[in-house]
C-alpha cells in the first residue's frame, strides 16, 4: 500500500516554535503518521481527505525532542482517524474528505 500524506496546517497550542521548527515538526508528524497508516490503516480507502481533524491532547515531558513530539502528535492523529498503532484493526470512523492513500 502506498500512502501520500500532506498536512497543510498543523496547529499546536502551547508549544513555542520558530517557523523553521514548525515546518520541521510538521514534516516529522507527516512521516510518522504515514508510517502508522501503513502499519495500521484505519480503513482501506483511496482518494480521501480530511479537512479538519481534532486529536486528543498530548503531554510532553520537559525537554522532549522534536522527534518525540512528532511521534506523540502522529499517534494522537492516528487514533483520531480510527487507527490503533498497537493492534492493527479496521474502523469506519474515517470520514469522506480523510488521509489520502493511493
């Protein structure tokens, strides 16, 4: 399965980031979320997109690396899409208009 994922805008409240850090974090989240969607797809779909997705809040330990932050955000987004990174399963929670897979 091939996944093509693009996040137009990632809003992260409470995390002071420079524009360069924000771009790097978005790229990290995209990469990790794509990995999670391949490993544990929420639904076998093609050509879907999500215009707005609210994920559960996450907690970050003091001094968390950008990689660790991207990982936690990606896991939260994956769960919001109906995925379960610990036990691959299918879900009908993905709405037309979600993560695009091709």
